[in-house]
C-alpha cells in the first residue's frame, strides 16, 4: 500500500496567495464591470530591461548555430554569470565572496525551500512572524514541526516582529539551530541595520547556529548605511547562507533566475558534533536535483551588470519605489500607522481590524486587492500589505478608491 507523507496534512487548507486568487475570482465573476487593481502579490509589471532583452536575443541566435549551440550547462551556473555576481554584488561592497561560492538557480523561492534538505529532522528552527510562507511550510512538509494550534505550529520558535521592535525580531531566548531572516523584509518592508545584523551573526557564531538570509529585495535599498548582504558583516561567511533573485531587480518573475551563496567555510555539524562544510553538500544536492538555468536566461541576467544594465535596473527599482511613496502618502493622509515603502516595495499597514475583514472590504468596496497580514503569521493579524508592483496610474487610482471607500 502506497502511503503519503502525512506532514503535508498539517499544512493549512490553502496557500495564502491561492486563497486570495479564489476570493478575487469570485468577486470578478459577480462584478465583471469593475476593474480590479491588484496590489497584493509581489509580481512585477514592467518589461525586462533593454540590456537583458538584447542579451537574450543574442543568446537565442547563438543557440541556432552549430558552432555556438549549447546543451547542458554547468549545474552551478556559467562562469560568466557567477564571476559577474561575485564582482558586482559582493566584492564591490567589500564582501569577500568568490565565483565558485555562487550557485545559479531558477528562483530564490525554490532555494529557500530546498535548502532545508541539508539539515536533520531534529533541527530547531527559528522563523520570524510575520514571515514569507515558504520558509515555514517547507519545514512543515519536512516534518520538523508538530500540529497547528492557535495560529502556530508546535516545535517552531517564532520570532515576533511587531510595531514595538520596529519589525526586527529580538534574538531568541532559547537555543535554536537554524534561523531565517529576510531584509528588506517580506512582508513588512522593514530593514535591518549593520549593528542589528552583527548581533545575529555573533549569536550564530556563539551558539553554532546557521542563518539563512533572504536578500531578494536588496535592490530597493536607498539608505547606504544599510547592509545589502549579510557578508558585509565580519564573521558571517562561516554562519550564513544568502539568497538573491533577479525577479524584482530586473523583472525576471516569469523568466526565472536567482542564486544562492554558500561560502566555502560555512559549516554545520554531524550527530557526533564534528564540523561539516555545507558548500560540498549543497553542491551535491544542486547537481543531483537541478540541471541548471538555460544559457539565454543566464546571459540576460549577466546583462544586468553591464553599464547600461545597471542604470536600467536602478530605474526599474525607482519606478516601484515611487509607487510605494504614493501608498505611504495616502496612508499617512488616512491616519494609518505603517512601515516600509522607503527601502522596500512593500508597505505594511496597521488596519485596526481583522486582516481578512480589511482585505474583503477593500476588494468589495474599492476593487483593490491587498494581502492580509494574517496570512503571514499570527503577528500579522490586523495588518495588510500593499505592494508597489503596478503602474503609477493604477496605484493612484487604487489610493483614490481606498480613500472613497473609507470616507
């Protein structure tokens, strides 16, 4: 008799964004005349940068010629892209990361979900609340949690991120092994200072823990005092793995390209307490279960580091940050408390009521889709997330509708 992985049965009935999609579809079916403005899911709306399109076309032409055709590429990524990443994303900011420590993939979501395969079932997990659902759900699937009770899974150490701590969680009071951090944060849009991040690195070093650092939104940082990478912090290479993506900085949500950094000195321990390096383990997992990102896509990603590509990527991020500024302006006018939107494309708003109630009100009265904070964890209840990923015209229209709905 074939049996299932029963840990999947612990998962809540629906994935957050699937639940949102169902509610929106039901609304549109009943109200086909209303144009729904979607400021919920963090999907980009602008096309790929011109530099990427040019590189894409050139690479496709290469694939049409015998002499330049490429079949399977290196699972870890082509050297041209890995070297560009190391030079521009890390070494240029004083972070000593080598090209051979970078693993190119088809998405940071995949990598943050798959990385937990390296760690034992007994690993004690610390996850912020509110949080990007993938971190939590993949550990539930792997069997590292108990049952779901009172809005949380047993066996997880939750790191409360609240208004009182500026949505930067405090160090755990109990010992943990694996820590998930995301800054600029999804969903709250909050950022972390170098001093605060240093505290986490020191904690991991002192307790033999490991940090999984999601930096998918670093392109939106405009405050140069804030860290873009955890490897700007001394000692981080031994205790941290970092995830990056081209989805938000270059609009690759439908093109799929990202990378994970596993420094060669990054370590964990076996059951006997012997240090084991994670670089060869991730390399083995990567090569066993992944066949690499396509050559044209990697050439397009490489183009983001060209002189024109850098300008175009910056312009894309500025475009969405201007939308975030419109949201911040309207929320301030309506006297809502909020964070984010300055170094992040997300604005996290205290709605003063149940998250799903606020979501339904905005959908039904304004035709605007947000994301209910409760979907990101218990600490998210009462909040909503508004995304800046849309056109300025639609964002302004949405803000006008919200103002009228709330008047």
